[in-house]
C-alpha cells in the first residue's frame, strides 16, 4: 500500500509539473504573440508619424515585446528556471508596456522612471542568473552551458540600465546618443538573445551529438567567447577605439563561425519547422556579422562606410528578426517537440 501511495504521489507531482509547464508555455506564447502584434502596430504608427519612435527605438522595443519573452521560455524549456525567473515571466508584459511608454516622453526624469519598470523585470532575471551561477559553483559544476545562461540573464540588467540612462538623458562616461540606446539594444540582442541561442545549441549538441570529433568539442569555448565579447566591446567604447574595433570584428567572426555550427545542429532537429527556422537564423546572422565587421572597421578609420541609420535597417533587422527571432523560435519548437515526445512515451 505504501509503495502504491508513493507511486501515485510521484505521478501526481509529475502531472502537476507538466500542467505548470504547459501554463507557463501558453503564457509565453500569448505574451510573445501579443508583443509582436503591438510592435507591428507601433511600427505602422511610427511610419505614419503618429508616435515618436525612430528606427533605433523600434529596434529596441522588439526585445522586451518579443525576444525576451521567447528567451525566458527557452531558458525554462532547457531546465533553467528559478522562482525569480518565473516572477519575471509574469511581470514581463507590464514591463514591456512601461518600456513603450518611456519613449512617449522626451528624455528626462519621467521617461527614466517609466523605463525603470522594464529594468525591474531585467533585474529579476539577472538576479535569478546570479543565484543560479552561485548554486552551480557550490556544486562544483558551473559548466559552460550554465555560465552562458547566467551571463545571458545578467546581460538584460546591463541593457536595462542603459535604457534608463538613455531615457534620463544622461551621458555616462561621455557616451552620446544614439550610442547609449544602441548599447541597450546591444545587450538585449548581441548579449541576451545570442547567448541564449548559443547555450541552447550547446545543450542540443551535447545531447544529440555526443560522439563528435574532439576538435568540434571546442564549440563550448566558442559559446563562452560569444557570451563574454559583448562586454569587451562595451569596454572598448569607453577606453579604446582600437579595442572596440578589434573585439567587434572578433565577435562578428565568432558569431559567423557559430552560424555554421548552428546550421549543422539545426539539420539534426527532429521537428521540421525547427529545422527550417534553424536554417534561416544562421544565414541571417552570417550576413549581419559581415555588415557589423564592415561598420566596426569603417568607424575606426572614419570612413563611415555604413551609417548608423542604415545599420539599424540592415544589420539590426537581420540580427533581431532573422537571427534572434528565428533562432529562439527554432529551439523552442524543437525542445517543445522533445518534451511532448518524452511525456507521450
């Protein structure tokens, strides 16, 4: 009787966990879908001149409205969920609305205070990442996958802080606009989203391709480099144009190489939709990184080969929609298919 009772209790806990996972997945789906619709509406209104949003502002808003809810869900789908992350997932729509509202005001105290609503969501996610890193370090099992997830979450806090500085009209370390807002964009996309996709790819390769040649196992260090280099680029903006250019080119090269690994891993995905998305993502980011490298070199030499507005229209769209959106969706579909298959069995 005792054995039956324990078995039934275990089954109940599994069912409850599955229900909770399903609820969280539905919430993330609704948030991302609603966010995409809101972003499209804002883009149309901005085009008509009815809302005060330029190309860079629209590029940033794509993150809190679409990219971050998908990224949070992918963290959860890969087993990296904590209490603070779950709270942040529930508060994300409110934080995204406040991020939108922050751009309805000119730079100043009101806009900065409003932007702090998004920073609260970012702070909760980052705090969850720090807690996770500490817990894994205590278990002597930090692992590059866990490091990548932790750094990705911390990226959002850095990006959120730069959003507040931008909306307050501050010029920290002498950085002028639009570079301040672009730094917020940088840490949401090149930081959080890219590190999340890289971590998901790393986990997939370890689970599905454990017998790869030893030289391919260096992929773990490529993932770590992709997670760390955005910080070095940010330091270069403040300290040295040469450091900024060299690390930007190095980061572009690292992501371009990662795109090859992502494409190969995507071909092994079980879900056909995931396979398609994971072929579009590397193609888009490969082109985006070429443009990024050209811009970095032109910025150092003063040739202004690709001006910032054109970078937002080309590199920005390729990176945000082509790579980040397709990459996150691709792994979400694949991990979702795997979860359903496991539970069915």
